[in-house]
């Protein structure tokens, strides 16, 4: 591997609590009359993209917003269930901005930037205010004030929620803010469009090429800056809690134009999902982490116990999270809960027909609080569980198992959320910035909206105020070249005329990723993956079959384009996992664990971000490094005991 | 809700079903379109309805035929992307359930299932089972928002809201914008969709200043886009996967008349 560069996250100087405020003062402003001269492209309309598009257009920028769905309201943020964190301290239980910052840094296993995480905690309260002002119907107490609940990785109740549909309500808030700006003619929305190329002029990101998913046309879009808010890459595993259309292609196009991809090995396996039922399985469904507030996780004490749960007496059950982690119990962070479920299943104590599940039991909660209370809290989740499994969780404990859910890695960005390509900004799950090696529950919604409502509206102006832009339009040769590249790739895929569908390749990739780059990783397995993935990629380019035409709706072509990118990204994920010889958060290297099977970090050698640089299809990428400096928190072995 | 019968086991294959499908095929918006028959011989009761279509599509690709285009995304009942008239019912036979959450155990071995796209003037077919629902976005842009910019609003708890109203607003806000209400209505009316959004804001103190304009503009846009009128058949409520109540239509009508009176006074 070539020796990488040291890169700078551009964290402002000064005391942690003052950095953002001081930075906002130091940044250049664009005056209101000039803002309307700038055009900004926003790709993705989830919480990050939607909130950014709305907020930037309110400031006066011209905004073009793009989504692959038939409406911006359908972005996958909509599926987030549990809630959004903020340190309002309404319950008076000792919360503060500092505690939210501390919990998030610790939850991320000390692999995120202090300054970014502090800023996130700092603006979180404004997000709640903003959403309430938009008419988001958060849960409330009888006195009319907002309700809070607790979530994994925290000992305070700081999570705001709207039943089990918090993501939906926050997204509809951001979407309605966008629609308000559409009404005013300040945002133009392009639906059913997929970004297939990033366009750069004189080293700056200036536009994109999209494929119109209805007509197949390749379209050129020019602007002064490009914002990617295109979500995570969990579908590299094929089975995940992501939507079927969620993909990494926009981010991957940027990577191949020189944007660094940071920490691709940091993936989050969510502990409470409905287990796989058969080969036909197309996706996995998450059961909100909020269920762990009342549900108790257990397995039989005896290996291979095939009795029904109701036939296993209390004394023969192992409530292993409560036993191992008495102070956090069932509310340990996600990575810890997932790994422990896997350990139980590996030990032969898993339940259900496959043995790849553990119980999440509400019997005690129903006894304590009554059926009606539990129904009011979780009714919609229980109904969803029953629809999928045909079992009633009020009577029979839920069967749950970990599933790929969120990716902490993503395109590298500096403190201003700009990638190393000038003019290319990356927001939300698509960037790598705030969750380190593990994201805490109810923090994704917080980060997406923080980036879009409160960070980018400040930092984008500073970019325009400090950079000059080459006058250009879509006639520029960069557009012709990018369009030709996209066209060439599409034709190549169409002309393979092999025998295997894109889904078949995707499923094969998913199995490799889950086995070798999943919950437990080791050197031997990762080397195996690094052989198998390129071999599968070769097979893909030789034996793929794409039916249909290029100038019509073509679902097979859409899938093929995305799978082609996952086949490259999967390899980078394995490569990054192999290079990071420590365990941290969701990245568990079996060679690096404590005697109690907890993740063991190697702070001397790995307190850094790995930012991978593309060097060509036939060359290994370079691993650049951003050192992480901790001036305010002390690195400790995470303990939830 | 589903019954609590014995759990199907995938391994033994004994429960696998034969299903005949009659599916609407239409090459593009201009094509006339027609029904076509398909046969599946080993459908597992644990498959979701869309996973059953995935299996059919894999078969079609294997035969070098064009797979069936249908809208879907989250597959957990919340994004509102999936649609389908299944045996004449929007989202199929299970109450309060989107197509993606419908499972094949609701059907029997030997069943014939007819699958068509949403039918409405305002939702033109784009290909096979995919339709263009951008009319809903246009209605939202006509007034489905609170006119407040990102900035520094007052503290969230400075605006107490009675729990009852917050809950009713949430009931209305749960709409996923799938369009089942329009597809199931003989007039292709969008009153339940619009009523739900108008109700959410009518029940909350936020956005009261623009309430009269909101309801007038949203209703006008709905009419302009070719959605029909409500004749109180309540098919929309029966087919709604999120159980949105038609009382929201009544609330919208009250808002509408109040706005009209205000304009005339």
C-alpha cells in the first residue's frame, strides 16, 4: 500500500464550546442580493437534503433538488422510527449539551471529531424548535408539553418522538418546507432522476449528469456547488434495513472523481430486526430500538433448547444483557447488543427455526404497565411484526436478530462539511463525520437535520465568499465528457448479454459481505473477501443480463448500475476493515478483543480517520489519514457495565 | 390482523402454493396496454406480495422478457411508494396494510390474482404498474406547509398543545401519500389526502395565520389537476393503509366554508 498523506479536518481553533460560534463570525458572508446569483444542486431529498434545499433557498440561493423516488417525500429517512435526540433537559434528569456531546463521542468509541460532535449537540435543541414550528406532531404530555423517552447508550431521557414514525414526521416537515419554496419558485424539484456522474471544472464540483429514470435521457445540470445527501451504503450487503432503492452510486461517482471515502468499514448492525425467513427475502425490517425500553432480551440457558418460549421456566432463561451489563441492561449501545446476540447464536443458544434469533419479551412490561399502555406505546410496531411473522408479540416473545442498518463511514468532509473536492459538500449519512465507529440511537435524524438546517446554510456562503468560479455552462467540454462516460458505461452493461440478473450478483455480494465483513471480522476472512469480490465483479462484467431498452423505464438497468458500484465499494470496505487492525464500535476485529469479548481499541495506532483516495481501477487506493485529537474527553475503554 | 395459526415452515416446502397472476402490462405512457397471464408454482406463504413479484421478475429476466415495472422502496409500509390494485382492492385484501406488508399467507393455493395500476386521470400510467403521482406534490406546494423559515423559532415548549389535539393531528399526519384513496374512489377524489393535511394543521396552533389560504389553495389545485368530488362512499377510508378517518374530510369542509365566509365578510 502506498503511503498516504496527512489530511486536515480544518477544525477551528479555540475552546470547544466557542468554536462554532466563533467560526460563524469568522466565515465570509454572501450578501442577500448576491445569493440569488448562485445556484446549488442538492442530490437526495431525505432529512439532510430536504432540510438543506429548503434552508438554502430561503436564504436566496437558487436550488435544484434531485431524487430517485417519484416524490421527495419518499426518501428513506421516512422509515426512521424511534426518535431524535436533543439536550433540552425538559425531564430535569441532568442532561446538557456537554452530556449529549460526551455520550455521542463515547458511543462512537472515540473515533469521531470532537468539534463536529460538539456542534451537533449544540444545534440539536434548535432542531426541535424548528420542527415544532413547522407543525411536526411530536408526542406530548397531558399538560401540553413535549414527551421524552430514553434510548440506547444514554442514561437520560432526551429522545423526542412521534409515535413510531419520527422519521416520517420530520421528513414531511422538511418536505413541506421544500414545497413551500417550490411554491415560491425558489426550488426546482427533479424526481425519478439518478445522478450518474459528477462534473468538475477547473478542479471544482460544478454539476451533475442525471439519468431520467422515465425516459432514459442523460441530462446535464450546471450549478456553482454540488451537495450530496444521498444516504448510506448498507445495501452493499444486499439484505439490510435500507429501502430497495437506497444506493451508493452518487457517492461512488464522487469517489472516482477524487473525493476521499472515509472509514468505509464502519457499518452499524442494528440489534432488533425481524429475522430472515427464507431465500426470497428482499429486505430486513427493523423494530425500533425504543422497544428495548420495555422489552427484555433473553435466550434459553441450555444449548439447542427447542421448547416453545412459554415452556421455558424463568430459571432456565438467560437475560444476558441484564446479566452482563447491569447498569445499562437492555439499553446498551447497538454494537454491543448486536455482538452479544451473535455470541449467543454462535454458542448454540439462538431461537426460532433457524437458530439465528433471540427473544425480546414484553410479558413483564405488560404485567407491570398493562396491555393498553404497551399497545399505546408500541402498537404500530407490534402490528407490523405480526403482519410479517404471523405471530402475536403480546402473547409470544418477539424473535429478533441483528441486521445491517446504517453506515457511519462515507465521503470524507472537513468541519465545513466540504469534501476534499472544492464545491462538493456532503451531508447526512452520506458523509462520515459525526458518529465515529458507532452511531447511537436517535442520532441519525439529529445529524441529518443539523447538517441541512444549521450547518450548510453557514458554511456554503463561506465557500462562495472565498473561492472564485470559472464562468461556464452545460456547453463546457466537462459535460460532454461526463455524459459520454455515462453513456459508454450504460451501453457496456446492456451489451454483456449474459445469463445472470443484477439481483443474483447483488445477493452473492451480500453473502460475501455478511460472512467476511459483517459483525465479526478477521484477517483470514477479509483476505478471502478481497479475493472473492474482484472475482465476482469480473463475473458480473462477463455474465450480467440486462433486459429492456435504455430509453424507457428499465428497472434492470437501474439495478445493474447500482450493483456495479457496490461491487467496487464492497472491496474498499473489506480493504479498510483489514487495514484497521483494532476493534472499535461496529468494526469488530476478532483479533482485538478484551477477555470479556468487548471491542478493544488500539489508540496508539488507530486514533485516526482513514480517508481512501481512488487511484484508478487497476491500482490500489491510497489510505490517507486524518489524526483525531481529543482535547476535552479522555479516551477510555467503553464500559456499559 | 392475522390469525395465530401454526407457523409455516419453509424447509419442508409442503405449504408452497401455485398462483395464477393476471397483470396489466403497458410499455409506456402512450401504449394502450393489456392484461397478461403468468404462472408461479412455488410461492411461499412467508413471502411478501412484492417478493412474490420479485420471483416472477427473476423468471422473466431468465426468459429474456421484460420484467414488470412496479413502484416500491422501503418495503416496511411507510414510504408510500408501493401501490397496486389487487383483485380490485387498493393494496389488497388486508385492512390497514400496504402492498409491501401484505404476505402471501393471505392467499390460497390455486388462487388467481388480478393486479392493475392505480386508475385515475390525475395519475397517468408510466409503465406497467407504475403511475405518476406528482399531482400530490403539486397539491402540497399549493399550501401543505407552515410558512416559517429555518431560523430561531421560540422554544419548543413555549407552545403547549393539548395532548388530544396533538394525537388527532398525528392521526392525520400519518398519511403516506400513496394514493390508495384516489384509486379506490369512483370519482378519483383526493379529498382524504387533502383533508388529512388540512386537518393536521387545523388541529395545531402553528400556521393558523395562513389557514384560510391553505385550504382554499389546496382545494383549488386538487380540482384543477382533475381529481373528482367526494360523494361520501367512504371507499377511501376503507382502503387507506394508515386508517386515515373520513372525519378529516368533514374537518376540511368546515375549514373551507370558514375560509369562504371570512373572505366574504
